[in-house]
C-alpha cells in the first residue's frame, strides 16, 4: 500500500464533561497535523468516523473539523460510518483516496460523545447495529448478544469464564500504563473472575468486567502517500489493508466461528506475505472478552476451541508470545464508537515505532489491528510496519 501514517493525536477517553462533539474533534485534529510536521493547508481530504445514531443532537459532523482551523475551510470532508468499525472504515477510506491519487495528505478523525445519553438509551442506540428484525427484542442489548455467543461457545467447547476473566485482568493491567485510558486500574484476576456486587452478571455468563466501557473521545491521524511520507520525520506503512463484511443476521452464520474476521486476517496475511507468527503485537476489538477470545482463533493464533488455552497460558500478555491489547484494549481504554478504530491504529503505530512509552512491548515491529462492527459483521484488518521512526 502507498499510504503511510505520518502523525497522530489522541485525546483522553472517558466522560469528558464540558466538551461537545466539535471540541473533541478540534482537540485532536490540529494536533495530529502538528505531530506530522504539516499544516491545515497541506490537507487534501478529510474523513470523519462518527457512529452517531442519536447519542447527541448534533449530527452531520464532517464540517465540524473545520472549527479546529479556518485553513481547513473548503476542504472535502466526508463522514464515514460502519458500526463499531467506523474508525477503521474512515482510515481505509483515507487510504483509498491516496491510492486513487486524489490526495497526497489525508486527515482522519474519529469521534464519539456517548456519556450524555442515559445507559438504557445507549443500549438501544447500539442495537441499531444488530439485525433489528430478529435480534432487537425487548430488554436485549449487545451484552445480551455476546452473552449468547459465550453460551454457545461453552456448549461447543467448554466454559470460557476463566479465560474471559484472564483477558479482562490482562487488559485492565495493561491499561494502567495508557495515559489515554478511561479506567487505569489493575483489577486482578480474582476480582474479574468472581461475581460480586461490584462485578455482577450483566448478560448470560458475562460479568461487568467482561464488557467494554461507554465513553467520550476522539483520535486523529494523518495519512500521506509514500513520497510525502519519506520526507517527513516518521512513517508507518500499511503492509496490508483488508475489509470483509458478513451477513448481518446471526441466524445466517456460525456465530461462534467469526468467519468474516478469519477471512479478513487470511487475506491480510496473504497481502502482506506474513504469518501470524511474524506479528510482534496485535490491537484487537475486545468489546467483550468473549470477542477477544474468539479473535485469537480467527487470527490463527489458536485452533477452534483452543482460544481459552491461549488466554490462560499467558501467551497474549504484554511479555508473552504475541502481546494483544497492550494499550488495555476497549476494556480499559474505553470504546467511543467512532474513535475506536482510529485509536487502535495509533496505538499500533506507536508500538511499531517503539514510541509507546510505558505501554511499549519488548519487541517493536510488525503490528496487526482488528476492528469490527456488529458481531463480526464488518471486519477490518490492517498490518502496519515502521518505515521511519
């Protein structure tokens, strides 16, 4: 791929009181350009990842980026949405603009403001990303969806509760080192494993610690073509970029297999001419701990039904065979829908270039990113490689 990440800016995730949608956008937009050593005049196109759906009254966010700088006025700017994969969809659209020679420099911003909305309303908005005809029943939520998936996995392979708790504990421990994370607290395995007043069952076998957080947040990155990138102070290249969409109704799929996720990874490995063993780290979509477990199997790190062993072995810990979610993942970092995919690419780029600070894994290098919309419906994989640090 010709496109490279040449700069980024990441805001704090969590409840950002006093900051509306445009303030969150402005916070990161100019910062990403400055980090790249570029200015607003250098931008050819803008893509804004924003799920929306009613979290805030203000919609149509594409031109809100221009509130960050008058010099962005009259630039083409497009809002992108693909459920929880919205941020990665915006990144991939920016790469497409560069590949098509429409742009040399693209600003990509992901943003969501979720905490102004009551919790029960948030759940209803998110269920719009399910197959409403069959799956949006009274009292149903995405926690319920993934609770069902965990139950089906247990019926086929055995109870994953211990492995899910290990994943939760790992990600919360990792999140302590992430200055952008919403929850920077090492909760420990025993707390995550034990059902209690502070960690109740939410849906099926899912405990509160198995579920990602409702968040506000924004993140931005700058993409540039190869020629431009090589003249800048840092460049992270895309070895592979793949998108695979599957059926929306879960009734038409083997939901425990995450087939779209697996296909996206296979295609990415083939494009990059690498194997899973070549990766030095992965940032993956742990909206629920059962999702991360299934993604171990889909990415080829474990055979079907063996993801539990991978989690319990410590192989995906920060110092393990393949560190997964050294940032803390969605579990600790938070999950502001439109910002998530952009954030994941930034975290992976920082790790790949050895600039992740206290989050840094022991061996920087080839980094994988997996971001999904719905229950493995929209599946995005990127493989990143540092060109210039």
